[in-house]
């Protein structure tokens, strides 16, 4: 899963030297004052890392592992290993959609790939999953990073293999990348407005039986794919030409899938579904 070799990172903006992932993770984020400045910097980084598809992630703050390296773990792995993700939760979610009369043009995708079902549960925060939320929109990521913070937020740039479809498997890289715009039904508004992707390790270790576990958290850390990181200074970052995306736009109303997911949230306890099968959810 780790990036092999060196990349043009945020450190390279000063040194003009390509950098190893270890150095990128251990360094301080590059401070950026305006969105306009950031766009120009990202253009430079993208141009000099053409072997990778760049994805963005905005966070309120940075997290570290025991070695004080940037850690970007899916929520499922952040506090040790929780109970095995109950596949019954996923199946009952899909049943709930079908009871609402949803018709999928690609029903076989939901049948064949559990990762697709998990992706929707993750994106609507029904329960923690082994997948990580990403976006291809720099503006979306910055809006998330600076929403409800006092001084600054964090922006990560991750380098993943070039995408080759709505669901991309990379056996050599041990990665899976899901393009939400291609796998979510049109009634699911949120992923379309957020230009969302979800990435995870492949094969997914969380789908193993609990007795067969024994994997290393570091091997699941997307910090191993980190190309650059930035501290975005909130004051003056946006201007009249470049404005943040409002919360109501990132989380649009009248999202039918969100309505179902919100009902499911109250029925999920520690990853185990307690859904009332007599009603919608």
C-alpha cells in the first residue's frame, strides 16, 4: 500500500528535491493563506506527480501514530479493532432501500461487491467502516477543513493509482477505490455534491473472521500514500471569487438515502444492527 520511491511534496516547494514518504509524514504542514495560492501550489504538485491520481481530504486537525508520523486511518481502525463489522447491517440496509422502491440500474454491483454497500454506510455515517472518505474536489476538501474551526484546518493530498472504473481494484498495491458517483443511486444526493470517493485496503482485513485476524495497523494507514499536507489559515483564506461551499450544499436536503440512513443510525449498536424489519428500517 505504501508509495515506493520519492514524490514532489510540500517540502519540495522549498528544497526543489523530491521526498520520501517517511519525511513527508514527519514534517510540518506547509502553511497556506489563501485558496488562490493553494490552487497554484496543488497545480505544481499534480504536474510533478503525474504517476498518481491525486485525492484530497480536509480535517479539523492532524493525527499522528506512535512515531509522530501523520496517521490517516479509517474510523474503523482508529481506536483499536472494534467488533467484526456485522454484514447483517449491510444486508438490512439494502433491504430497506428496496422496500422504499429504489430501483438500481446496476443491481448486480450491490449483489457482487460488499464494498459498495459498505461505502454507502460509511458515507452516510451509519457506522464506522474500513473505508476512508476522499474527494477529487479541492474546494470541497477545503470547505470541510475550515468548517467550524477557529484558526486553521488541515488538507491532505494522497496519491493513489490511476482510477480505471467505478470500482478500481489494485492487487499489487493492495487497494480498492470506489467512485461514489458511479456506484450510488441518483437518490443519494450527498456523494454527488461532495464528488466523493472511498478508498480501502484490499483484500479487506475487516471481512475476515475475528479469529483469523492479526494484521498491522500501519499497513492500513493511508499516511503511507501521503504526498503533501497543508495548514489552511482560516482568516482571509476565501475571497469574493473563491468562497466555501455552504454546509447545506455539501449535505443537501431531501436526500432519500440519508433519511433511511438516519433511521438506521439509531438502530446500530457497536456495528450490530437492531433494525425493525416490519417497518421501512
